[in-house]
């Protein structure tokens, strides 16, 4: 039986979304954020030394060169593990879904300045207060009495820009009903999920933690219980039994690819063809699609209110596409095995098609007859990327096309894989967050 594509009309934003944006505007106004170019020679913390841009503490991150395996470009080397954590609590009203503590976080590279972030979003260096400032907002949540772990996995950041950067994606539940510092606010989880199709409202880290949290927990009742056709198809895909042999074959295939991909070697920035480091600290890497600028940041809400840092500024927008199609009348999602130079495991499951900001568009276009199900534009992680934007789109292809070179997975398969570490790329997780809108 041939099942046709399901087109969804543009859906109205959640009625509480304007209030969230107003809250973010107020936080930004109070913050007085400013980001200005700076000459690295005027910095007391950063320097171009030993072939890289380095912090004088030896921590935070470095801007390094890599070569080999068909790659020659700068990367942000940040091997320490960050913490991304959402705190959940039971609803105030019986029968409602859980509530989640969101943070209004100001970042120098965010579109809009402030976006909704996890309850805690911090690097290991910031948690250890190497900057000499206060603890990151939400650090105290890791020590609350009665905490229970809902989920905990280790996930990658963008392998096209970071070298070996991973974050602990952590979801915790707490019984406290009074926890709400100034930059945080309790929201019904469903309200946050409803806002996942909004442009530049919920940051990349928040999307990652939500996707890695068990979806049954987020739903609070029956997942994908809505009566609309797309939700019904998602529900069937979610309730399908995970295909053990297929998942075993996928994991075996990934391990084989990882073993064959040795990854590039570190080198001095000056040794990377086409890369030029100017005395001001500007790293030109136009062939890779981006620059690394040095900036000074003022932000009243951060642990240190004035600092300087390198930041990536890409030369174009990125795009990431996820294809949905049917196999045996059940909705599947297509992922490619993607090798990126900065991934610590070398290969993970990425979008059906993707190009990082500043990279050329993929040669293959969207298949004819595909129907757009959802789309949003998101700025990448605002602590390292200056207003870099990627468009994320979910497409319905109708029937799955054999020989596409994609791994086709049900939501049940995806849920099983999300319980492990480092299977899906950052971009793939953001695309999966579009599905949570219907949870």
C-alpha cells in the first residue's frame, strides 16, 4: 500500500511565546551586552603563540590548525567536557506534564543576544571558575538534595568547527517547588516543546538536552497523542519495536568506518594551506568558509562582566535537512554516516543532507515531490560562533528510496540509539528536536 505525504499547514505559535520573547528582551536590556572587535596584542589573556591562538591559563580552548585525511583548516580545540543540564519537576496540577527550569542566557554570538538555554550550561573551565568570577548560573543545581538522574549521555558539538569537544547532556528531576533564581523560569515542558519551531528562540544546547531526555518522560503521558495525521504517524514510528538486527548492523558499520578514519593531525596555523593569521589575531580561513575574530565582550549577567576571546564568524549560512519516508507503512528517518574532522569518534550519524555555515551547498538537491513538514533558522552556539545561522528543515519524501545511501530508522530505533553516547551529530539532534513539537 502506498502512503502519501502529509503536508502540515503553518501552525500558530504557542500563545505564551510572545511573553517568552519579551522576557528575553528584558534580560538583554538589563544585560547591556556589547561585542566589539579587539586586537589580540592588547589582550592580557590570549596570544598567538606556538602556532595557535591560546589562553594564558592553558585551559578554555585553543584555535589550532589540522591537516590530513582530506582536511586542512583551523579548529577550536576544546577537549574538556562541558555540562548541559535541564532540571525538571513534577507539575503543580495533577494530570499536567512535567515542568522544566529554563535559563535566559546572553551569549555574544546569539542572534537576538539572549535565548532560552538549559538550566545549567557551562564549560569545565567556567565551573572551576578559572576566569576568577562567580560560578555559572545554575551551578548550584548539581548539588540540590533529592536530585534524581533522568538521563545522562556524552554528546559531540559541531565536528566541522570543534576538535574533540563533548558535553555531558544531563536531565535531573527535583522535588523542590521554590527553585527559581532571577535568570531562570519554570515552564511547562509542553510549552517549551511547542516553541521548538520558532526561529532563534531556544538555543542549540537546550535542543540537544531535550532530544537526549527520554521522550516518554517529556510527554508526561502518551507520546504523540495528538489526533493530527503527522502525530499519528510519529506515534506508530515511536511505538514500533526497535529493530535489533538493524541497529546491530548500523553500530557495526559505524565502528568499521571509525576504525578506518584516523582523523587529521594537529599542526601550526601557519602550516595550513590558505590560512593566514594577521598580527591583530584575525585568522583568515576563507577556503574553509569562516574567519576567527578576536572580540571584547561586556555582559552584566555573566560570571565575569568583561572579557575577550576568539570567536568564529562564518562567511555564509548553513543548512541541514532530515528526510522522513515510509518503509512497510511505518515512518522512518534517513541519516548519513558523516565523517567530520573534529569528532572524537570520527564518524557519527548526521542529517540526510548538510552544509556547515560558509560551506558549499551539497550537490544533491531536495528530491522531487518532497513536502516540507517543518523548518526553523537557528544561530549556532553563541559562546563560540558569531551569529552563525543554519536553516533546519524536515521533509516528507513519501516512500523511502532504495539506494539512497542513508540509514533509515524509526523513532523507536532513534530512541534506543539516543540512550548511548555520541551516535548523532549536533545538527542531527537539532533536526530531531523539530519532531518533539508534536510530542
